[in-house]
């Protein structure tokens, strides 16, 4: 399997997600391949619970130290493992927002797990690489600190995934999914 190297996300990504997705303390944000935890630390500092899955032992250790230094280790669930070996449905409390900065080929392999193991209405955000076969509800163009063009792809499990499209009009009511997100207190500010 091709390995995804560690390339950190730019800070602007966290800022956009925080505001556009109306992240609150009742959210649980998970980063699939969290690197040194830099995406998650900002959420934890804002009082949000986070889940970090990372295969690289050194990066896991760095993440743990960073959370400790900021005094927010109690908000971190750290799973130092291959995300293909983790059953996302067993992670409690359940992630409400999932972030992944991974190649499209890896996202494609992960997508059956995302579809079946994440809750209905879970928001999935990917950076630069879209999930093949899924329909984003929104794509946001950003320019990062180094003046590079970046794209955030935003998906909702139950709307964006392939089986949702097959079931459209029969078993999945898109309004129900959106209302479910909003019932959880979420207001989307996609702009
Ligand atoms: C592009 S980096 C993104 C790091 C971090 N999410 C960020 O945005 O700053 C991808 C990360 O995924 C991790 N990774 C790659 N394959 C993985 C796997 N199968 N299971 C868990 N982590 C993995 C890498 O070690 C690396 O830290």
C-alpha cells in the first residue's frame, strides 16, 4: 500500500473549518493520519474533544507531548495505529467531524469504512484530494500562508456517499440528514 508522507496542513484550514462548520464543544473532531496533531490542537484548545489516529509512532509521541504541554491532553483520544485496522464505529463518543489530508487513492480505499462505520450526518472534510465517487456538498478554495491554492472538500455521510445516491428518493431523505446536522446544534456557514 502506498504510504502517505507527513505534510502538515496550513493553519487557514483549521480556521475555515471552525467557522464554516460551526464547530462547538459538543462536536468530536477526528483526524485520520493526524501527523503532529496540529489540526486537532487548535480544536482542543477551544474545548472540543478530538480523536487522533496516526500510524507513525514518533508523530504519535509528538502529538501526545504537544497536548500535554498545552494542558489539553484530557480532550485527546490518541490511537497509534493504521486507520485501516481501526473500527471507527467503536470510537466513543462518536466523531461528528472527520478530517483527512490523504491521497485520493487512500481515501478511495477508506471510503467503504467512512460510509459504514461513521454515523449518518457525519461531516467529512478532505484537503486538496477529493474522495473519488463521492459528491461534495461544498468545495472551498483557499490560499494558504505560502500563497499556494488549496481546496477543502466537504462531504456529509448520508448525502455524499455513493449508496446515498443510489437510495435517493427511496430510503434517504436529504432534508432529514441536513436537519439531523442542525438538530445537533450545528449551523453551517459555507461561503
Ligand atoms: C499529509 S499528512 C497529514 C497530517 C495532518 N493530518 C495534518 O493535516 O497536518 C498524512 C499523515 O497520515 C499518516 N498516515 C498515513 N497512512 C496512515 C495509515 N494507514 N494509518 C494512520 N495514519 C497514516 C502519515 O503518517 C501522516 O502523518
